[in-house]
């Protein structure tokens, strides 16, 4: 396969798959699994062809221009080390979710078609190198996700689906405003030559820092708000628990494992890449927001009775580490933030899958209704639960520990926490954020205790089964990935290390210029 067309093939597979599953209701699942396996194989082949020693450079690129002026339209794809890692994460989690979709009992053709379209939109976001193309892919996922919740969701699915649509649609409107402001400001300020207009993301990253600070700030705000709605972050997070509670288990796996990463990816790729001057001035505020998310959402977990709500608020808390890491503008902090994207993608998928295993047996997710004591009848599921919970709370040796430790180290030792005028406040908020680790241990261990420990309830005696073979297979796969990333984190960090170095160097260079009294 020609490397130039590899990403096009990868993007075409879910589109073709969405049509292929429509031919037969009985064959929809085997066809979907086949296309899922093909996507995984192509992504692995792309990883094999990718030059990881030069991971800061775009590779596997394809670019075709349609219109150059007055508004440029082009199709442009490519990946660097960070986006290649997220492409691999996407195909892995999608394959896991397709296997878990055995729990879906109705309208197979429509369900698997929407899953394929959702996968296409996520892959298109991570591979897009044109800003307008990125925006279209970012918004396209609203359609399949809305219907996946509204058709196959729980009793309040209509409310949850509409809330998800409104929140994320508003975020998309803000992004579009930021995109248009950025483009027309570059044109009006003479930073784009007539007849050579472009929305190529690499080109925009070179030109945007030369805009007036007020324009940069306004454009940044549009993008930033769109991404923290998708992340999600306080105060725009309330759509997530409702969406998770009502979504079927496989869709919760994709929602937490992949869709949230679209927001965090945008924060790194666009907000950090395009607006380094804004991070120099306001990175401390992003760190404060991240620290607040970590602790506040962890406290919210302690107040929940529904297992899905606990894991949903836990996702909000753990996405706070992304904000804390990128706000620090340090190599270790940003490394930890990206590692958190990948690590949380697997851990959250595992936790939602394990919630689904309990729900399929007990037909409830409410902890008081379950009553505890399940370990006696479900020893295998108990051990899988134990590993995923310990990874979520950051046990050393598992992937969650690597991400959190790197973020805390990077943020506490960053130039912002050492030299800026806000050093004292920043260090206070970082220390405040560390209490989130204690709270996470509290609610995860509390969840395990209420679910598996204690006296076995008479209503479950002899009625519950342990994990089936396919459930063990998925659980082993996710457990192995969590353990591998925890024991050998450089396997992941080496894949995007140069990308982080480039971003941080760009910020430090502009910081040095500003400190010397020159105009940024």
C-alpha cells in the first residue's frame, strides 16, 4: 500500500463499513467486526511505516486543494507522533466497543452504521491538517452520537441526547467564530499573501502568533471554550454524566475513551500550537481550572449512587490533569497530559465495560440496589474490577500513575510556578490538586467495597454468573494495555516526545523574547 494513500484508506474503511452493514440484519455484526479489524490492521501498518524517530514531522500526508480564494478549501491529512498514537487508540477502543456491542439487541444495521460513522469522524479529527476540515469532522460526530444515545439509550435518553447536542453544538459555533476571526484577521493584517490563502494548520501555527494580542485572545477563547465543552470541564461538564448514564455500554466506552480526547487533542494541537503568547500570559488560569476540576469532580463522585455517574464524574476529574499539564507549559507537564489522554482512553473504556457486565447480570447500576457481596459469585470480574479501579486511582506500576506523576512534577517545577508573579498561587493550586488523588482512592475503593465486599445478598444467590469467555478476553486485553503502559511508559512517551519539545520550545522562545523587552 502506497504510504501517501494509507490515511485515505483508513478514513474510507468506516465509511464503506457504514454502508456494508446495511445489507443484512443478521450479518451486520460480523461485517462491522470485519471492518473494525481492518481499521485496526491499517492503523498498525501505519504505525509500522511511521518514522518514530522523527515524530514531530508530519508523515503519511496527502493534500489536495480545490479552491484557493477567496476562501481556501482543501483536503489535507497527515499524522505526527501524537496524532498517530491517538489514531491507534481510536481503532483499538472501537474494536473493543464493537465486541462489547453483543449486548445490543435491536436494529443492528442502523446501530453498527452509526458506530462506523462515529469512528470516521473521530479518525478524521486526529488526521486533519486543514482547520476547516478539522472543524467539519469535529462537528460531524454530533449526528451519529445523538442517534446512538437517543435510540439505544436508557429511559431518559431523549433528554440526555438533546443536552449533548445543545452543549456540543454551541461549542462548535464558538469554534467556527474563532476560525473565521482567525482567518480574516490574518488576511486583513497582511499575514497571508493574496492568492495564497490557506487554512493549513501548520501554516496557521506559524502566522497566528504575529497577530495583535487582542485578536489572538478573542480567537483563542472561541477554540478554548469549544474544546473544554468537549473535554468536558467545569462549568460545561453537566452533559457528560447524563449522556453516560443513558448511553449503552459500548457507546459509553467510545464516549469516554475517544470523544473526550477530541477536546484535549484540540487544546494541545490548536490552542497551544496556535496561541503560545496566550499560554504565556494566562497559562496559570488554565492550571487553576484544571486543579479545580480534579478536586471538585472527585468530590462529586463521593455523592453518587449510580456506577456510571461515578465513572463519568471521574472522567471529568481525570481530564483536569490535561488542563493542569498543558497550562504548566513544561515538557514534563505536557507529556503527562498527552499520556493521560491515552491512558484514560483505555482505563475509562475498561471501567464502563465492567459496569456493563454488572448491569447485564443485575439489571441495575444503583449500588444500594445491588447491595454488595458479588465477589463470591464473580471472582474473575472482581479481579478485573480491582485492576481497573487501582489504575484509575493511580497505583504505581499502572498507567494512571505515570500520567498523574508527570503532570504534578511538570506543573510544580515549570517556569510558571517558579518565576512568574503568580508562583505562590500556582503552587497552592497544585498542592490543592493533589488532594484529588486521595479523593479518587476514596471513591474507587468505596465503589469496590459496596459492589463486591460484604455479605452476599439472598436475591443474587445462585442467579449470577462470572465473566464469559469473550468478556474475559476484552478484560484481559485492556488490563494488559494498562499494565504495559504503566511498566513501560516510554513505549508511549517516545512516540510524541519531539512534538512536545517543539510546542514547549516555541513557548519558551517567545517567553525569552518577551523577557528581553521585545514585542511578542
